[in-house]
């Protein structure tokens, strides 16, 4: 990952960009200063994203408006709204400090997100290097992003966007974001040594080529500025970005800034998508959109080591390929629904759990390297293949109620490399808008997710092996089951507060430990 100072040639640009990001953080921090005061920013690691901008328009909550499905960043994606009927954005609630014009050639916006999380003490007869710590604790994460985009022309059929975003992050996760497959805060990464200096989170060229004069509306945002797009089109994107911004998108369950916070609720936990430790990678993607369906494909760089910040630029031996088919249809009359089928195949310098276990049990690893527990990094191979599939669905039930679900599976023999240690996941959830109590932008949500790992992965952890997230020193295996619920309150314009509770059974797949209760308070601002 290159920092902003490596990319911007003008010192003045660096100063201005950094100032804007930190102003966003200061504004949000002022609102919750007493929550964040317990930590020193100089000692805090960087956090992602991931998963990172937020919803600028919550029009999907208003009766009669087309359903716009936000990407992980929270901005509405055009692919899921193919209705030719437009809407008047003036009728929508104002959910940004400075609403953006519909047909501008420029985009300037920002967001800041602060999450305070704490966990209660829980039963734990033992713990290891990568355990979720059993003592009570609290941590605060900070994330600010400045979005810029430029649209060179007013063309709809051949629209082009130039995108550059800057991010600044800080804060720590509970137990340094270790010990849980479904970690509790998506704004936090695992590497405490990353700098909080602003960095380029996105630089991207977006090109639309239309195949018809017929158009459909889309909500302008930092990934696409045009207020409408051709009904049938192909879109290309090249640069640095986060794959969950465009794949595995789910309206009720993809935005960690206004919805759920758990890694395996906002994303498919079994999708080990190509990314550095902050959640970003460099590559390209192509997408074809038609009236009721879309298909997309992407190839992106993989990290050199599991959860690493440095990328392997030899695409011939290391890359992540991703494909997704999306169908927009509804099981409920006069309501919107979408289904998505995802596949991925990663090539990288990965090891296998079985080889690591065998090398430990037969004593060869001890004889060669002196290790006293299975070590998967001693059994890595270039161009090793890890693959998996995912299913993602969402459905409007009433004007206020939406339900969603995910299923994910991967082959589980090769090490978890980029996202989290999950080989299979099942998720169901719902959200409900507060229209009935005269709070149409408020949301209440609940989700249940169950994560699992394969037998070789289990044996590796049982014998004392360490993944990049897990490692209690022993394992009495059980599925990691998580229940998460939240209430998101729209205070004024672009200011939101939320309270949230997570309950985790068998943390890190270990029946001997837990259950864990985690509470959260979140402040978020869009401008």
C-alpha cells in the first residue's frame, strides 16, 4: 500500500487533502469526544475501509421510490435499479450536511465514523497468542474519508469518471481484532503497526459504453456521477479499489457505517477476496448490465503474505479472479428483490493446513526449523489455488421491511489469506425503517450468522497452530454463532448515532470459551 505522500507530487495537495480529512474527523470526534478520549491517536493503527464511505441518500426507505442497493461503501449502485421511472431527490430526506447536485461534473464529499466498543468478561479456561481476550475491555476506532471525482463530459452513453479518494484511519479493535472469525468492527484491521497518515484508498478510471439510447436513473455518487445510464451497457473500472464495493453488495447488509458492524454480516465471510490488510487492491473489472440482470468479472492483485500490506505484482503467479451473476426479480408483488451468485479463485503463495499438520506430527518441521507447533507458512507454494462460491439475496417485504441472506463456501484446504478465517458461512437478517414512529430514516436491524471451518483447519488450530486471526493454543471445535442487532438514529441532516449489541457463541470456533457480549456506540457524519 502506498501512502498519499508517495502518490501526490505536490506538497500543497497533500496538506489540503490531509486537512480536509482531519477536519472531518475533528467534527465527528467533537460530538463524541468523551468516548474517544481514552486513547492516544499516535499509538493507534490504521483501519480499513473496507468497507468505508456511507449512504448519501437513503431513498430506499421512502415509499414509492425505486430500491437502490448500496455497495459496501454505502452509496447506491446503479446495477440494481433498472426502472426507467425517475424520482425527485428533493422529496428524499436530507441525509448529508451538504446535499450534492444531480448533474454535476464534480463530486466532493466526505465522511467520518467513530465506533466505541466494549466487551464483558467471559469464561475462558485458557487462551493463546491470537485469542479474543477474556477480560473486559473497550476500544475506539476512527475513520475519515474524502471523496473526489470528475466527469470530463456530459455524455450519458459514453460516460467517464475519474475517481480519487483519500482516507485517514486510527483506533484499535477489541483484542487487536484477533480471536474471532466474525470480528466485531469492520473499521478495524489486524496490523497495529500501520501508520495513521492519510493514504490513497481509491484511484480509478470508470468508463461506461452504452448499447441503447434508452436510459435508467441512478443516484449520483463518488463511484458514478451521471444521474442516468443506458439501460443496456458495459462498464469498465481500472485502478485501486475495494472489491466489496461492487461484488456481494447487499442493501440491508453491506454498510458498516449505518447498518451492521460485524465482518461476517457486512460481507460473505467465506469470500477471501483479494485485498491488502486495509481491504484494497489494484486491478480491473468489467460489468454488463441489462434491464433485469447483470454479470461482472474482476482480476486483482493478491498480497505477498497472508493479511499483508504489500502486493505481489506478478499476476502470472498471484491474482484473485472474481465473477458474479445478478438477477433482479421479486418474490413479493410490487416489491424489489435481487439475487446474486458469486465465485472466486485466488492464486497466491499459500500453504495447506494438512501439510502443516503432517509436518508437525512426523517431527520434520521440528527437525528442520525447531518449531513446536504446526506452522503453515513453512508449507507455502507459489500459485497455490483457493476457490469458493457465494449466494446473496435481498427482498423487500413491505415499504419498511427488508430481509436478506447469504451463504458462502470455500475449499478450506489452503490457508485463509486475505479476509478472515471462515470456510463456510450462513447468514439471515432483516432491517426495518422507522416510518411508523415518524422516523423514516431511522433503522432497526437484526442478523444471525453461523461460521465454520473444515477438518484440517480445525486440527491445525487444535494442535496449537496460528492463523493470521485465530489461535487459542487448543480447540474444542464448535461453529462460531453470532447474533447482532442495532438501532441507527438520524439526529440531523448528515449526523447519525447508533447503539448495537453482538452476542458470540464459541468465539474462534472454541466451545471451551465464551460466550462473548459486545456493545457498541457509533457516531457518523456525512458531508
